[in-house]
């Protein structure tokens, strides 16, 4: 038989998954990762640990599936986006810890650029906001604060890459230095209209094109994983940033289709076709995973802290032993009892874009229990997602597009039935969970399958996507609006200067 191997390198884990050509998940291996937080605004990963855990899980999943490496038609890579790795191309040595997308150390630099009037120029070219979330100011910080990086840049042997480029470099033993359009479009350096690194933005941030990877469509031959890694040389035919990969894995191939991924953060994307559509409601415009030379675009909203609030309750407050235990604890009460949790540990993302916001718990009374706080924490994930999806719907309506008729969901927290029902209640539309919720990895596998010729077109993939459960709204529109008003009140309190 023939199989596809997806490498899914995320913020909180490295995972490898084997799929067959029907899209069925054959085997999965995972290694949990916790980023380091050496300061209040700093979030880092060890680049070598990212690579070694990814390689380890890949080897294990091949053995677990009981297949030979020669049966793997292609590898697809999907990854945490915006995270920056810097390395010396002479020896492949990382020059500093990887700066994770959640890191806020360059917030002051971003504000200085905004004050200098660069925000409109950058947004027009990239579709993004000028925010520390994205990669360019992280790269600039490395050049200014890591002497060895500056020496490598001056010598012409510095590589800056998102995690996909780093894994590709390692798998190919330095033979391939490339990325795809979906990852490139998250850097603040890529012009989404021309499909190239933007020379003006490179100059603004002091970064040379030589230090950046070649940009390719998301499906195509990126290189080969060398034989000594897996026992056979395996072609790498797909790369996409995790959220665009999930949009692809949810078979959202048409204008107006949308998905939300519930992971460390939450990320909602709506396919907007072959034309970039700017947002007037706090969202960003990005390149979607691109299976051919034809550019495709999406609107996106990002929740910085989604499932991470559950990890915080587990590890920070010792509220329960396993993350999955939160559903029973939260379900032991009928409501959150007026408690609202705003998990703004790293500021607030779309549609608020309040970098100075801080986490708050409001509505506490003497009758509040840990169960109420757990339920409010779960609800915070749906509240944040609803705020950005409503903003997305406003953008679509203003541009004459189709209203959002259903939301496809995936990611670890989508297994939580209480959360998914509350999400449907707030949105007032069906929330559909697919049979395969590992859609981030599935998207990468499908892109690799298209690249190697296992599939003929995305239309063939549409037939492979299957729903597992649909959650329908159980409260009135007025009740949902009242709940959102309570949420917005709590958000305003979280945004009060500390």
C-alpha cells in the first residue's frame, strides 16, 4: 500500500502522522513540548529540540504503522508559524533560541514603526498588522542582539527561517532552503500581491534576501529527506503553515468556507478566493495554502491564548491532573455563575489587537467554585473565537460575500463537546467536527499527495472529507448577544492600563 507522512511541528508538541490515501489516520506519535519563558514577554524554543523530537516521532510512527519507508509516497510539513529560527549555513548550528510567535519582546519596536508612519505601507504590502506576533521584528532583534548572527549575515552565511524551513534544511542535510507562500506571508517581509520578498520591507528591517528561503507554492517538490534518516530517501512534496494547512485539511477550497482550529491558540480562517480582501474589522489578509501556481487568499483572526488556558489551569493552579479533565469539572455546574475569564496572557489578538491587555477573572463571588472558573475558562475560548468570527462576517457582508453558514472545527480542544456546543450557541450556526480532527496534519499530507500525483485535484479531496458530529445552536439570538455583551465588558476591564 501507499501512505503519506505528515510532520506537524507545533508550539506545544512535535507530532508525526501516517495517513493512507483515503485520508484515514493509520498511526500517530507525539512528543509534548513546553516553550521556555525566560522573561515576562519572552517565549522561546530550542531549535535542536524541535528538530530532534520531530525526527524521533517520525521514526516511531513509521515503526508503529508497521510499514516500510519505501511505502511512503511523500512527506508533508506543517508548522507553528511566525516563529523564527536563525542558523549558520556553514554548519547548520542554531545561533540562538527560536523566538516563538507568542513572544512580545519586540512590541516597542513595532510601536516605534507605527509612530513613524510605516503601518499603512506594511499592511498594504503584506496584509498583516504591524505587530510583534509576526517574524520580521524578531529577525531584526536577532541581528541587533546576537553578535554571531550579525557576523554570519556579514559573511553571507546566515539563514533566517520559519520552522518549516528549519526542518526542511535538517531533513535534506542542507540541500534545500525553501518555504511556501503561506509561511512566507506571515513574516511582514513578503508581498502577498507580487508573491515575492518585498525589497522595501527587507531594507526597512535590515534583512537581506540572501538570508531568506526560496518561496514556493505549498504543493511541489521541496527536496528529499535523506536515506539515513528513515532508511529510504523520501520526497518532500508539501509545506504549509499550520492554520492554512488546517483550512486545506478541512476541504475549505471555496470562497466563504471557514474553519477554526482550537489549539494552543485559536485560529479562524475563511477562504476568500483568488483576490486578497482587506479587512475593516481587525482581521488580517493572508495567503492560503496554494496547491498550484494560482494564488489563493484567506481572512484570518488569531486568538493568542486558547487551549493554553487549560494548560495554565492544569499546571499553574493544579486544578486537575489531565487537560481532558476540564470537561467534567466545567460540566459539573450549569453555568459559569457570572464569572468571565479573559486569558490575555500575551495581550489580545483579533479583532481587538490590544498588546497591553492582561489576563483577568471577573464576576467572582463567595459562591464561586473552581468548577465555575473552569467553565469560564473553557467559555473564554468560544467567546474569543466568536468575536473574531463575527468580525469576519462583517467583513464578508461589507464586501458582498456569502454569510458564514457553518464553521468547521479541529484541533485538540474541538474534542470537548461542552466547548463545541457553547461555540454553536454563541455563533448561531452549525459547528461541524470532522471524522479526522487532525486536519492540520491531514492538510499537509494532502498537499504532499497532490504534489506527488497521488491525487489529481482538490475536488478529489472534497469527497474524502467526512463530518463526525454537528453541534446546532441551543439558545436564542438574544441570549447569545447578552452573553457576548458580558464578554465585551470583561474585555474592556482587561484592557485597563495596569
